C-alpha cells in the first residue's frame, strides 16, 4: 500500500495542466511577444489567420484589422478569450468579450502590455493569458492610442513638423532625440517601424476632439505612399 501511494503521488506530480493559446501573428511580432520568454505550462499554436484550434483557451490576433469580416471570424472563436492588437479604436467599436492591446511594433516586446476592455469580468482571465508570455497587464484608459502610443505619435508628428520647417535633417533629429532623451528609437525610426499610416490614423482619431493633434502634411504624404 505504501509503495502504491508513493507511485500515485509521483504520478500526480507529473501531471501538468497545459494551457493552449492560439496566436495570429507574423515572425516579427511573434519575436516581440516572446521577448520575456514563455511559461512551461503553455502550448502556443502560431497561426497566419483566424481559425478554430480545439481546446484553445484564448486567441490573440496581433494582425487584427478592423473589418466586419475579421470581427465575425474572431467572434466565431468565442467563448474563448479574444485579444486583439487594436490601437486606434476603442472597445466600444468591438464586440463584448474582446480585449484590445497595444501591439504596435516595438511596444509589444515590453514586459508591460497596455490593455483595455469593456467587460470587467474577463480582465483577470486576460491578465492570466498575457502573463503566460511574461507580460504584466496595465489597464489603460479606453481611448485611441492607450498612453504610450499617443505620446510617441505626438513626438513623431512634431518631428515631421520640424522637418517641414527645415529645422534639421531626419538623421540629426533621430540622433538628437536618442541622445537627449535616451529613447530606443528616433521619431523617424519609430515612424518607419510602426508604419506612417498607423501613426497618421491614430493622430486623426486624436484630432477629432482636439485639432492640435492634426497630422503634419509630410506625415500625411508618407502615410498615403504605396
């Protein structure tokens, strides 16, 4: 009996509950998501687009685009948790049960992930999902851009205004900002990384209630470039 109990106890210790998470991503954002590592009790299915993964507790769509078709495909995956990379819209534009995060390039690799949702009941579940990737969830105001994306977009916009006025060159402005503020990127480097179209879209959203955020003409021009 003693030997049986020892074997039984050993067997229980070997049982590990594995959480399955499906992540829709590209190689770049996959690397950023895993910057803090991955918990041992997590199995990740990497996907190019939304599709049903049997047993998945959550779906993280880092390639989310705001369209009726995309939202419908993600809703079909519920009641699993759905987390989307949605910086420029608010939770009011998303279905119930969706969590939006700041998954812009360079932001996702941080140990803190900005998030917002309109359903208080699923916040703890979302925090658990993100913690599997070593991320601490920071619940930010449910506004376009959260906090950091708003700040960085404004800095980028001011850099474009400075360039328009021939204050300095792109490289000099980038160098000055990195040396003077210890930012990881200069504003033009950041714009190229994030995508001028994304920065422009966020600034337009921010400018709706406040014209001071109106995008610079040069930024608008680059955002429209193919």
